[in-house]
C-alpha cells in the first residue's frame, strides 16, 4: 500500500517485523482484520446443525454430536470432508429441516 513502510531487525527477522501505515498484517496464521472466510462458513454450518439436531432421534443426535466435537478439533482435510458428508447425509434423511445444513455444507465444499 502506498505510504506503508516495513522494518525488520535481526537474523532471519522472524517475529521482528514492524509495520506502519494502513492494511492488515497476517502473522502466525492469525487474521488481524476479522475471521478467515472459512471460519464464518463453519460457524454457519454449526448453527444450522444445532437447529436440525432438535429433529433427530437419539442415535442421529449422538452421531451429529460426535461429528461436531471432531470438527471443533480442526481435523485433517480428508476427515473434514467425511464429517461434512455425515452432516449432509443425516440432513437429507430429515427432509425440509435439513436443507439449511445441506446448503451450508455445499458452501464449505465450494
């Protein structure tokens, strides 16, 4: 950005950068300017899953609860997709009440 200046000190300059000017700095995987886009999509999915949960039987509720807990543990990509498949599969069986969950899953899968 015009007018921004960056100064680094020390060998490797890791963790010693300073910034003056406008704009966001992303350091250490943290988003300074707000949530990463995917975080809000996951939050939306979790809201919809909780709304759907009220319509589930005990067995499906237990499966959803286990998937939610695993999702919050930041699973690897392959497992993440299987968790999404679990949510969408159960949502399909629920019918109309599951449509918002399916929509949220599609948003995450791109």
